[in-house]
C-alpha cells in the first residue's frame, strides 16, 4: 500500500462517516485530479475541473 | 517510476569541456560510483543534476549559487562561455531528453551578473518537443523540486533532520512540509481548500436561487452575514499572515546581523585577550633575555676551567697528603698521652698490684722515642689554606652554560614567533571589528526584541481569527442543513452543489489528519526497520516518530536515547529518508554526495549493503576518506554498474574518467 492508497483509504473512511456522503467514485476522481495537479500553479483550472466532476455526478443523476 | 540514463555537462563548474556520466540503470546493477577528492567537483555533479531539472545550484548553507558563477572560468577565459547540462531519462515508458543551456549575451565581454546570460531549456519526449510552459509540469510529475532534498542530497546536510525533533523550529517546519509533500498530503489539503472555495461560491448561488422563497429569507440573511464575516476574517488572515511573514523575515535579517555582531564581539574579546597574551610574551621574553645576558657574562669561566681544574687536582692531592700526616701525628700524640698516664702509676689502679719495673722501663723508652720523633708542624695551617683555595676554585668550576644558552636562544626565538603571530591575529581581529558602531548594534537588539513581541502578537491574532472562522463555518454548516431541509431547496440546482461541496470539504479535511496519523505510523515502522539494519548498536530497539516526523532512538527498554552522536544522527536521517521512500511515491534515482563522511566503517558497510536494495538507482559521490579501497566495495561489487573518477587537472579544471 503506497501513500496514494493510504490517502484514498482515509477519504473512504471519512466519507463513510458522513451522513450525506457522496459517491466515492467522485471523491476518488477528485483526489486523482488533485494528485496530478498538486504542483500546478493554475489553481482556478483545477477548481473548474473539480466542478466538472461534481456536475458529472450531480447532473448525471448519480446522486 | 523514473530511470536516469545519462548526465552530460559542458563547462559546468570545474568540468571544462564535455563530460558524460552513464548512470547504471539495470535493476540488478543499479549503483553508479563517482570517486573524487575534496574540491574536485563531486558536489558540482549533484548541482548539475539539480540545475538541469530546476535551474538552480546550491552552495554552502543551502544558498543558491549565482548563475554567472557556474560556467567554467578557464573555458571562459579561452573564449568559451557556454554552459550546458543535459539529462536523458525514461519515465512511464516515455523517453525524455532535457537540456538546459546558459549562453553569454553577445554584447557582454566578461559576464559578472546573472543578467549577462540567456538561459534556454528544451525537452524532447519520445523525440517530440515539449512546449516550454509544460516542461516544469513534466519534471514535477517525476521528480518534484519541492521534494528534491530526498533524492538529491548532500551528506553534510543530513544533520538538519535533527531539527524535526524540536517543536517550533523553522528549519524543522520546512523539512516537515517537504516530507508531507513526498507523502502526498498536499493533495488532500488542496482538496479541502478548493472544496471550501467552491462551497462558498455555491452558497452564494444558492442565496440568489432561494431568495424568492420567504421561508428561506431569514436563513439566507443569516448565512450572508456569517459569510461576510468569514470573508472579512479571511482577508484579515491573509494580511496577518503576510505581516507575520514580513516580521519573521525582518527578525531573521536582524538575527543574521546580530549573529555577525556576536562574531564581532567575540573578535573584540579575542583581540583583547591576545593583547594580554602578547604582554605576557613580552615579559617572558625580557626574563629569558636577562638570563641569557647573565649566562654570556659568565661564559669566560668555560675558558679558564682547564687551568682551574689542574690546580684543583694538585691541591686536592696535597690536601690528601697533609691529611695523612696529620692523622699519623694525632695517633702518636694519643699514644704519648697513654704512656705518660701509665708511667704516672706505681700500682695498677684496678687490681692494686705493683707495676712491673721492666714494663715501666720499656714504656719509658717508647715514650722517649716517640717524644723525640714528633716534629713541630705547620700542617694544620697549610691544610686550611689549601681547603680555602679549593673552595674558591670550586666556585669557578660551575656547570657549562652552553646548553642553557642554547635553550634561552630557542625560547627567545619561540617567543618572537609567537609574538609575531599574535600581532598578526590581533591585526586581523581589529580589522574585523573596525567600523562597527556599538550604538547601532544596541538598536538592532532593541528592534529584534520588538519584532519578537510583534511576531507573538500576530500569531495570537491569527490563532484567534482561525478560531472565529472555525466557529462561523460550523454555524454555516448548520444553516446549510437548515436551508437544504426546506422543501423549496429541492427545487434549486445549487442546493445539490452546496451539499456536495460541503461533504467534500469535510471529507478532505478529516482525511488530512487521518492520513497524517497513518503515514506517521508507516514511516515510523519503515524507518525503524531500516535503522535496525543500518545501526551497529544492537541494543537499540527502533525509532519513535513525533508529529513533525522527527525520529528519536529507542533503547532496549523502549526509552528515548537522549544524546545522539553525529554518526547516529546521520543513520537516523538515512533511515527516515528510506522510510519516506518506501511509504511515499517513488522518487526514482537517489544521488548522494559524501554520504559516509561522519560514519565509521561498520555503519558505512551497513549502508552500502542496504541502500542498493531499496533505491531503484543509486549514484554515490564519494572521496577516498569514505571508501579507501576496492575491498570496501566487495559486498556491492555485483551491484556496481558504472564507475568514474574525477581527475584534478588544475584549480579550475577537473575531468571525469571512466574507472
């Protein structure tokens, strides 16, 4: 288990403790996006991509 | 996973001309050795790798070396001011060719500033050029600069890791940040922060969407008030943090000045002490010189000593003869006394018998003979005169002063040399002290005290603002729940987004601490495992991690070992780095400069046996003091895939040759 797996495990546990949790797929996808763009200076584009993920799950009827 | 293949340097630091290192890349032969004496260019190789990837080379105390000081000066004086480093590597199946060049501007004759150079960076990926603005992103994907200290490291700086054990230490804080970067914590922190920003944005959209519903009006107003207060607090926090940073920088600048002044004070105290030492030297010099003068003034005795000795010898012979005569005469006088006493008795005083007549006659004859034979003598007077003369002569026969004279001369020369050295040192120290204004120093100290108080005040304000913000955010969550519970909320799209980002923010926020806790446990376990393999002290049971990722050594009773040697410090630091490497994302090759400097041979052997098994590629830049012979490398000989030696050609010219 590397630190990626550990981070995902932590996210899964935290999400599981939430009453209104969101699909873990959305969290995992967001996390992988953040890992790939962790040294990206253009933060607003990363946030736009996070919104896209949210839109995919919220408007695609997954939630 | 990244695999480094080739490092090529042209006129980089002492490496005049073109030099190429092919890095051992096979999994079983993954060690590249570069031997070089001190000041030959080992650290320059480390810097070449650093410069090609990040455009920076580090000098002593981790300070960047100005660009214009990097190109080889000898080549420059011959008209070639070009400098270039090129690396080829493979990552995720793609082949990369990265080249960084510094070229002197055409109108500059002799570069003396960074601005005198143009720097060009080119990258090819599988033979296709990568756009300039994508190059840093490509590099950061495989070997991020922020965590470069864990794979491009200077053995001399390993002791910095001890600062992780000190709570509140600035250097420790920076290293902790780097550690968390290599472990991937910033991705979660960014997730928390970005989700917070998006949540706020969506809350504002929801405010607009819901204002048409009367039931939501008061809740929305309340949320707006709290959001405005949060905005104000966040703006204040930005300003406070900027002020905190400025204050800390100002205080650090003063710390540097005062540190220098401390050196000045110390120099002045040393100069004063040396003045006293010089005075003592001068006094001692006078004493020795006086003694020498005295020895020289009595040196005529050496010349007279032969005659005196002859005379002394004669006199001692005469004294002996006279003494024999005196002894004989004394014996005769004693016998005369006895005979006279005998002849004065008519009978024996003991038995009262009358004395025999014949015996009396014989005694009388003997007495007459003896009294007739005792001459008058001047022997006593004569012997006294002789003895007096012997005493006087003995005073003249003293020890030879030659040895003492030599010693005095040598002492005087030693004292002269010492005085000259002390005078030189005093002059140097006085120059160091010259021009410093003590009133200015006092002002620095006062300012520093003010800044320290200011720092504490700002930190307290930040802490209070953080607490206020946290409370307001908690209130906002409650309001969010209340708004989303309204039936009208289901009719607006923004409600779903608020709920989504609210959960996302909490999940990422909770995960940060959860991940940190898990990572610390993993790093502690992996580092302990490495430490037990690296240390020669079998009584140590492992390492214990603190919140900063600082590692303490545990003894056999699981108690923390308080005092650690520099060597132990290095072993702990290497264990931490290995633990991080095995817990975090793979960083690819490890380049180590002078890694065994503080270690004994047993620890060195343990590291040599261990590191090649855990690192994908290992480049060791070592000197003869660390690895003395081929026998030292016997245990990793099967792992060595490439070996080079740095040859000294001149003070500004070294060459890399394949060994």
